[in-house]
């Protein structure tokens, strides 16, 4: 998925059987030096920048699926603008 600066994303957090949806801003992803396949992910939500380390499970044009230690998964999708009718 192409990550754009200053853009909104839909985020779905899954832990076990629980899921939570929210809208996040300014998603960023960077590889951790010296740790092959490990990434740091950042996003802005509720007045705070959140950061997690983990691995990418899926990266397609439609979504980015990221998993942190402990099995919690973060799914990000570009938020589509809807035009008023």
C-alpha cells in the first residue's frame, strides 16, 4: 500500500476475538536497522503519536497488515473521501 504523508487511514486493531475500528492520521513505517524484517510503525490518533515494533504480514494496494509481539494485529486502509450528494 502506498503510504502518503498527511493522509487519513482506517485502522482495525485485532487482539484475540476483539476488534476496534478507528481513523488515524499521518501513518509512517520504517525498517529497524540491523533487524531484518522488523519495522517501526507510527500513527497519530487522539492527540498522541503511537509507535509499535513488529512485522508486516501483508502489504497490498488495498491494505497493510502489521503484527506486533503478542499477536495483536493492525490493519490499515486508505480512508476514501465520500462526496456529498
